[in-house]
C-alpha cells in the first residue's frame, strides 16, 4: 500500500526531470527577416516598399508567427514510460531595433554610393560567408581602388555586426553563425543579373 501511495510523488519527480523546452532555430522566420533586410539595402530607385504587419502599434515589426505553448489541459501521465517530451517553441525574428536599423541605413547608403557600381562592373562579388570582396581589381580605375577597398572593409564590418545584432536582439547570441548563414544565402538570392557570387569555392555570375 505504501508503494502505490508513493507513485504520484515519484511520477511528479519523473516528469519534472523529463519534460524539457527545446527552443529551435526558426529558419523560415530568419529567411524572411534576411530577405527584408537585404532587399532594402540593395534595391535601387525602384524600391519595393515593405509594409509592417497591421496592428503593430508603431512598435517593432515582428516577422513570422508566434507559437505559444499551452499546458493548461495537458495530462502529464501520458509521458510515463515514454522517457522524455520536448515542447517546441519558435520565437519570431525581429530586425526592427535601433542598432540593426542604423546598420541597415549605413549599408544602404554605402551600397548606393559606391558598392553598386562595383557589382555592376564585376569588380565586387558576394562571398559564401555573407561578406563581400574585390574579385577583379582590374575592373576599377587605379585612382578609385583605395576608396573601394575602404568601402568594402567598412561594409564587411557592418555585415558582421548585423549578424551579431540580429542574434542578440532576438535573445539567442548563439544563433549568430546560423543567422550569418541565412543572410549569406539571401545576398546571393537577391543579387541582380550580372553580379558575381561565390559558390562551392568558385566564382559564378548571375
């Protein structure tokens, strides 16, 4: 009798040890956020205006959807004998913070001011790790090479900073490399016809 009376207590201890919350990387939401950021930076005079979701009250525009875990009607006894249960919770990916928007503004200005011409001439290319580089210096006049190299260095600093800021702003600094990977693919996906990019260690032209 004592054995059976102790079962609820033992079961509760078992459940507290087995139930975990696994926050996974929201790849789809990150891709949408990257697309919005990248398109705003590289779009030319025919920019497509990306409207924030309705009803955001002027606050941060949140992309994707919010998944909330509700355990109010959950029967914990279904877990007995299973071993463990993982509840998935995916946060939104927000790029609407002052730090991120300041970087975006700098990159947009720099792209329209000097980098776009480099991509159009074939002098510049998107690397596979989310940065840019001078791939053909001969396409740039000698007098302009120092300025272009400086712009590339500044842009790469901002690129690294934005990948870090997006991860930190969304509460997961450990996502920085994954955020960078998503952005790296988006820069290439958004590249215009004739622009160069790295793929598999080789340069390719869109």
